């Protein structure tokens, strides 16, 4: 923008995507994990400017709340004036055109400054809907028809936007899908250029708020939202990670879900495991398929076999947990009851603990045991009944070799 003065920028958000028929303001509808208007504001704030004004209709309070991170942003109602009274060029952006790049806006402003036209219209082809306007003086009306008529009346100059994709607008849900596909491709491409391995970028959704280190591998069908993935982490197909941290070298097997949880270094999770809110795996923890962990911490080196549920628990180091173990907690009391499992405890399969209970360090819980009292350190605990075998007794119930299905 050499030899040009910074413009005032006016963003029309009141009518953005008005055909979507949403209850909340359309310009605040999520587009690739963020409110639609944020993309337009990012482009506006990235270029030199004198002021940025958001023209809103209904929901001004919502706009102020969702856009509070943008400094020096002015808000006006659709029928009110703008902050362009100090003179200078006015760049008018549409709230539903979210793919315009800052360099494109700079090129348009430079072309407008070098012309004598009272208005410059930016679009891909002359027959297309305008993606942006640049005026010497702002028209009295800021609706689509008023802007188009003002541009015609002054003989507007044309600025051709080379990449037609940038001019795509979100006018309906189909337009939303098309724009999100472009944003997904842009962000995934940037990740791969930074050294993140995406097996199938078209089938991988990654929130731009995520921090993903070089050397991470993400297979197809994964969704990652507002999370941190450290170097060497690997997500197999169809994992979902939200508001979580995955430590270096950790592997999440196919179909695993991690929500508001933390996974340490060199862990192995799943397949088809779920770490719910409050779950924390320290380093070198392995959990099997169909294991669910919520509001529980597992110490370094602990192993939990398949089909366990571990909730409201504090589990120590190098604990071995057999398949089918369940922690049972009652919420009837004044506070949530917890299961505490000391270091190097062994828990046999198909066992369960009834909180509040503590299993002392080094204790051994036999398979099929129901633990409802504290187990001292180093103790052996068994509560299952003795097996009783009665030869030939099955015949009395119609169940004998070769008799087929049970009646």
C-alpha cells in the first residue's frame, strides 16, 4: 500500500448469510470451529487501517461478547452511521465473504488509490456479486442494493480478484460447507508444510486453535479441537480429541475419544477407548480397548486391560488392572467417593471396587473379587464364592452334550 493512506474499514455483519434462518445472528454461526465474522475481522485487522467498524443488526451484545478479543473495534447498528467521518477511503467488506486474503485487500486498495474512480468493486468476474467495495465517500445506505446502486451511479472501477475461491460467500448451508472445505484445505496444508503428517487431509478436521508439533502423525477421519499434540504423537483412524493434551510419543489407537483430558509421554490408548473429563494418564501408561476413564489419574507405568471403567480414582505407579475391572462410586453422600489404588497393586479381571476404598501398595486382588473394605499394603484379597461342581447335574435342566440350545 505504498503512497496510500490507511482506510477506514466497514464490515457488514447484519445481513450475513441471511438465508440460513438461524436463531442467533448468522455472522456468529460457527465456520470451521470459529464464528464466521472472525475470519473477516482477521483479514481486516491484518492490513493497515484507521478504524474498523462492525455494522450489526440484532444481537449486538452477542457480537460484543464474541469479538471482545479484537481491540479498537467499533460497533454500530445497521441504520446508524459509521466511524468514517474523518475522511479517507472506506473499504467495505461483507460479513459472509470470509476467504478474502489480506494481500488481496491490499492490492485492491492500492489499485483504488491509483485510480480516479469514486468507487472500486472487487470481484472475480464482472458478472459476479461484489466481494468488497472501496469508496471515496460512503453511500447513505449500506444494504446490498444501496451499495450496488451507489457503485453504478459513480461508474465504479473494477478490481479483478484472481482467485475465485476468495470471493465465495456463505449464503446458505451449502455455501457454509464449500467455505469450510477451503478453510480445512488451507489449514491442513499449512500443517503439512510444518512437518505434521496427515494421511488423508480431506478426511481430517483440525481446529486452527490447536498446537500440533512437527513429527505428529494423524490418520484419516480424525477430529482435533482446541488441543495440544506434542512431537511423535500418533492418532490412528477416527480418533476424536477435544480440549486435551497428548504427550510426545503417545499412540491413540483407532476410534479412541479424548475429551478434557491429559495423556503423558509414550502412552498407548485403545482402540476404542474413552478418556473423559478429568482423566490424566502419566507417562508410559497403557490402556486397552473399550476402556473408559473419567476424573481419574493413572500413575506412570500402569496398565489397564480391556473393558474397564475407572472413575473417581487415584491410581499409583506400575499398577496392573485386569480386564473388566470397574470402580463403583455413589453420589448419595455429601462428596464424591473415590477409589485409591497404591503403587504396584495387581487387580484380577472381572473385579470391582466399591468406593470409598483404598487398596494399599503391593496388594493382590484376586479375579472376580468385590472390594468394599480397605486392603492393607501387601495383602491378598479374595471374595468370590467357592466353585461347586455337580457331575451330570446339567441333564436335569435339559442341558447335555449335543442337546443344542438352552430351552
